[in-house]
């Protein structure tokens, strides 16, 4: 019976870790989406004619925050690696 407790505690901590990662990812996606929308609206007059197409605008507004999220996670992993070497 005592052996079951550490496994349940490990499972709970793993679930909390994943829940935290999901919360951070959703928060970053929300912030990234707002930044992309603000930049896109600010630059809308100087963008090429391809961006007048509604499908292209939706594609950029969907993909750009996800790409930023991936870049942010890569930067985080790099910084963690650099500071753990010291």
C-alpha cells in the first residue's frame, strides 16, 4: 500500500506540470496573438497586395502566434541549458 503513494504523487506532480505548461502556452498564445494583430494593423497600409486577401490575413493571424510560441520555447530551452552549465 505504501508503494502506491509515491506513484500517485509522481502522477499528480506530472499532471500539475503539464497543466502549468498548458497554462503558460495559452497565456503566451494570447499575448502573441495580440501583438501580431497590433503589428498587422499598424503595418496594414504598407503591406503588399497579397495581404488584402482575407484568407491570407487569417492565415498570418493564426500561424504567426504559433511560430512565436515555438521560438519562445526554443529560446527558453537554450537559456536553461546555458545557465545550467554554470
